[in-house]
């Protein structure tokens, strides 16, 4: 690549190779000369290049959703609200519960696509150049990709993990459990903001690694107590009795659990 040659390194090439190896899961490659099935419509895509805040080079193959027809049904995909996050962190401080965060790697690619689109592979696809590839996963850039991923994630949370979606905020999930020390009933929570997960439970890390991690590929370096969440710094005091979530110009002390604990469901 020209920039790598000019800079005397291979950082952009590594970013490109990494992206193409990961995005391959989204495509079903047909044999050379084979045509797309009836009812499938042609789409296109391109690579976006970026430099992250830590100067890591990033490449992303995205679908040209602006060139495809709009879905016939709603493409809505929700995210947890900031108010719900504050309430959940207050609940964690009140009950002295651990909070663990994690990021899903290539989140959209884990969900099947509801759109029937295919592409003609370009040179970036190597040996598949010129072949027809059916898009089987929710590619970034697709008009329905966010919705497809959101519905898939909701299905997994309910059917596989036994969580219930909150009526007040559909991206707050809860299920009944028992405290590890007292065996009393309480609710453990999972908050979802696209690929950002926040889990509140005595078994928070077990839920992240042992349940969610078995259905989705997680970024190992992202798993642990959150220091940053949705643009704000986040920390728990040493005694786990209060949380600070700093968004904007003023930090918010969310709760001090010297008060009596509320019964489950309060």
C-alpha cells in the first residue's frame, strides 16, 4: 500500500488483512460464473479507513446502504438510556453488587441479515474476485443491519439466557437470582447499548464470560469493571457502596448504601 511504503511500515496492510479475515463470515461465496438466486438484489460496498485515538489503524468493509432500497418495515434499533444507566448503577451501589462491562467484537456480523443482497467481489476479496457473494450477515452500512442485530440480540437474551426485557426500557434486561452470601432473592441486570454490555450481578463476570461470551465474540481487554462507559468516566468506591459516573462537566455520586437495602423488586 502506498501509505505504508511512504511511512516505512505495514500498519495499513495489517488493518486491511485483519478486516477482510473477520468480514468473511458475512458472505457466502458462489462458484465462478454462478449467478445469485432469484429474488436477490445487487448491492455494493467499500472499505473505510480510520485512525483510532491510540493511533491504531482501522479498516472496515461496509455495505453501501445508501444505494439500496429502504426496508418495507421499521429499521428501528434501540439502546439503553442514560437514565436507566444511572438507576442501574444506583441499584448496584445500594446492594453492593459488582459491575462488569464488555464489548462485543464485530457485533453486527453475529446476526443474520434480513435483506437479500449480493455483491460482485472486488480485488480486496483476493481469490474470490469476480465471484458473486451472498450477504448472509448484518453488514455495517446496511439499512436494516442495526435492526437485525438488535432483534437477534434480544432473541438470545430471552431464549438462551432467560432474561426479561424491562417495560420501561427495552434495552434493560433482568432475571431473578439469589445472593451468593445470604441466598436472598434479587435481580441481576444486563444493560445493552449496541455492542457495549454492562452487567450487574454477584456473578457478573461469569454471566459475561460463561453465557454472553459463548454466543458472541467479546474483546478480552474490555472485560472488567468499567472505567469508561458511553463517553463518561465511571468508577466504584473501594467499599462498593457508591458509584461515580462522570458525564459532561460534573461527576454524579449515584448512591451511598449505608442506608438499609431494599427488598428485591423495590
